[in-house]
C-alpha cells in the first residue's frame, strides 16, 4: 500500500512531501535504462511531480 506524508509549516503549506512504497522515483530515474519503461510509466510519474510542485507553490 502506497503512503504519502507531508510536513507543513504554520500556514499549512507543504514544506516536505515523502512517498513510501511507491515507484514514483523510478519513473524519473529509469529513462536511460529502458525506453519502453520510460514511455509507459514516466508520464504519470512526472504528472504527479508537477501536481505536487504546483500545489506547493500556489498556497
């Protein structure tokens, strides 16, 4: 089961986001090893990263 945890500041803004038991980082790291893996999993991994960054910056 995947878990996400966040550390927030006094205003509720996300300062640190941690993921446990996920392969999110693999979608960013393995693009050079296997192009098929990259094209299958990386778009969703990068989409999660962009969602987190936009949410963190917009609060």
